[in-house]
């Protein structure tokens, strides 16, 4: 399995195991019937991070957190789940799935979404070594 796909699977497994509010609701792509809160894996990209002796790439993955909107839930609930997601990923790496340095959370955002729900974004960067590419 290539690095990008391995990272997506490892992140999904990590969030299912570490963020109780999500349960099993961590998807590569959600459906309209999924209950809140849930996570989908958003866009990803990579840049070359090779040095003289080591081939590598820095992979950036967006983790999208979706929570119910409205006065009852507000942004506070979404911020709690987003914080839990960021905590679960920052400094973590499944070395069995991917030869990489620990993940770094580089950006976190919580915002209103036009759909009426609250949308959180956690951006993660991972430097993967040649064995995983």
C-alpha cells in the first residue's frame, strides 16, 4: 500500500480508537444519513522532502469534523471534538503502517458551514520515508 493510502487508513483507525465521541463514524466519504458528529478525510497532497541520502515526502492530510449546528450544540461541541481529533493525531505515528516521523498538527479551524452544521478542520503533516512511498 502506498504512503497516502496507508496514512488515510492509519488515521481512520487511530480516530476510531482514540476519540470516543466519534465511535465508528470515521469515513473516507460520508453519506447524508450519517449521524453527527463524524469525520471524513478531506484533500491531501504531498511535496518532495528528499535529502541527499534519504528519499521522502511530506504528506499533508485534511481531517474534516462535522457536528450538528443550531443553538443546542453550538460551536463548543465541535471545538471539543476537533480538540480530541488534534490531540489523537499530534505526535502520533503507526510505524507498522507507515515509515514516517510523528504527525504534526499544523492547523485547526472551526467554522459554520452553509449546510447548517459546524465544520472543523484539522490539518496534519507527516514526513514519510522511501520505504513507504
